[in-house]
C-alpha cells in the first residue's frame, strides 16, 4: 500500500516522461519488426522481377517491352488476376477487345493500365507517368532511396497513434481505481498517475515478446491481461486502505 501511495506522489514531469517513453517504445518495436519484414519481402520481389516481368520502358506516356506480345505475366488464375502486357494495342477499343476474353485481368497497353474485375473496369492513363525504365535495378534503387524515409514517416505516425491510444487506455483504466476508492480520498489525478505508471510492465513485456517473435495477437492479449491485472490489484489495495486524510495525518512510514 505504501508503494501505491508513493506512486501517487510521483512528480508529473516523470509521469509524462514515462507516458511518452511507453508510446515511443510501442511505436519503435512495431516499426522495427514490421519494417524488416516488409524490406525482406520487397527485396524478394525486386530480385525476382526480371525473371517474371520483362523490362518496361515508359517514355512520353507510352509503354513498351522487348518481348513477344501479348506477354502473360501470370497465367495461373488461382494465383491472382491474370496479368497481360500488350503494348501493341494503342487504343482503348483494342484493349477492350482483348479484355472480353477474361473475367478478371490486369492489362498494360501502350497508353493505359486497365484492371477488369467482375464488378467494374478501371482505366489509368499513362499520360502523366514520368519517363522511366522498370526492372530489378531501377526498383532496387527506388526502394533504397525511399524505403528509409517511408519507415520514418510510419514511425512518426505510429508515435502519434500510440500517444492517443495510451492516453485513452490510461484514462479508462484510471477511472477504475478512482471510482472504486473515491471514498478513501483517492483523486482522479492520483488514479491517472497509477494508470500511466502501470503501463511500464505490460509495454516492456510487449516489446520483448514482439522482438522474440511472439505472434502479435498473443502479445496484445498478454498486454491487456497484465495491464488490467495491475489496475485490478491497485484498485483492491486502495479500497482496503485507510482514507488518505487519516493516513497522512502523521509521519509517513516507508
């Protein structure tokens, strides 16, 4: 009980520091683990690109390849939509003649990228696409140039998300000991402090669990079980304590 009372007297500057540290830790571990997984997937895709898709040149809003056409990138409907490249077809009319043969297909023509599904057909013009050559080398250069920036943007967005998520969690959890022990003189400010400081164990264990490969769903369940358990223990202890006015009327024993 003396430990809980000590937590209530922790300076707000330290509480705020703990709160930000928990939010940043949560954002960092997800960005770190997910970023590495995404980078490995992208590297596999990039390394296999040339063996699956021919080099595509887009110049002046027109696409071309140096392979026999139509070129079928994916001939197995069970592995996603059929992907065809036929840059000999210059008009939409020509393209739609080919599309009639298939129910679901992605088609790159000389001037458009067309995706047909059972529900709709979307046409994206290449007129505004900058000149480029698409192959493994160019895709790897693009990944190396922008991936780190995207990870940093994602990390910043996750920090903002976790700040709001952890704040909401602490507000809700803080209500539990406050409402249960209000008669003992516990204020919401004190209960809110306990709820924030109680984030330390579940966040720490969550970071360790994710870094060691524990499935995200399992770590999330464990996080809330530990957090809820700590709040429950604190609530029971506060309800059994003496009112603050009586307890603080004399010297405080450690």
